C-alpha cells in the first residue's frame, strides 16, 4: 500500500503551514505526523537544497506519494519544479499537486501539464527579455543615461583633482565626499584621460594648420 507524505512550506515565521495541511486533509489524504514535513524557508531556494524537503526525499520509497498544495512548494520556478518532479519520478514516487486538481505530475497527464507550464514560463521569460531590451533601446534613443548615476559630478571631480594637486590626501577626500578611495582615484584618472584626449585633438588641428 502506498504511503502518503505531505510537504508544506511558508516563507516567514509569521506565516503558518496549517492551511496547507488542512487542504491536503480535505482532499482526502490521511496525514500522519511522522510523514508530514513543514518548513519555513524562502522560495528562492531550490527544492532539493531545502533541509526540510530533503528529509522526506530520504525516506520516500517507490510507490509512495508526495502531496503539495501548489507547484511553488516544489521549486522556485518552472524549471526547478520540473527538475524536482523528474528526480522523484526516477525514484518511482508519485507527486500530487492540489492546485492542479490533484493530478499526479509523474503521470502522462501530469507530464503534459508540466510541459504546458514550462512553455508558458519560457514564453513569459522571453517576453520579459524582449520588453527589457526594447526599453533599454528606447531609453538610449532618448539620450537617457543607463545604470547607476556617477558618485561624483563633473564639477566635483574637478574639485577633487584640484585638491589632490594641492596636497590633500585621497583618504581625506574620500571621507569629505562620502565615497571610496577608488572613486577619488578614478576621478583623477578620468579627468587626465579627458584632458589628454582634448590636447591630442588640438595637436592634430595644429599639424593640419
């Protein structure tokens, strides 16, 4: 006879697993304390990396059933869920998800459902990438500066260089401007490069004249 294991997860200690366990009981599964695993851990962790999830995996045998309320209990994204289900299926373990009507994800119908979910996840990912790239292109076309704003304005960079030339230490300037010493050093190098590029252009003009 198949044994039934239940896995319930919440992200914070303020949440409770009882609602998930209640859903599993109401679905007709006979839960036993020794076969019920609850865990409080962020969904950003892959299922197989979660300490609590690893406990039933070590005890499950071929023919056993693992029940969860939602797919996100089995992984952090569609690809992770697929990896977890494939791992359990290879062990001969059935995986029931109540949010999908209690379908066994390792069955033919379950694999078809997972295929659709994966296709939708890939579509959403590609759409997000496409929208992000379009947004970046549009921002560049409008002359917007992408990325984090510089820590020092051009005027401040010039002031920093003047103070450095006047003998002020890099450490002191870093404290005064609230930046790292590397930022001060880069400000000096950037200004030198710009001045060198400008002088190079003037020299070229002089040669042509």
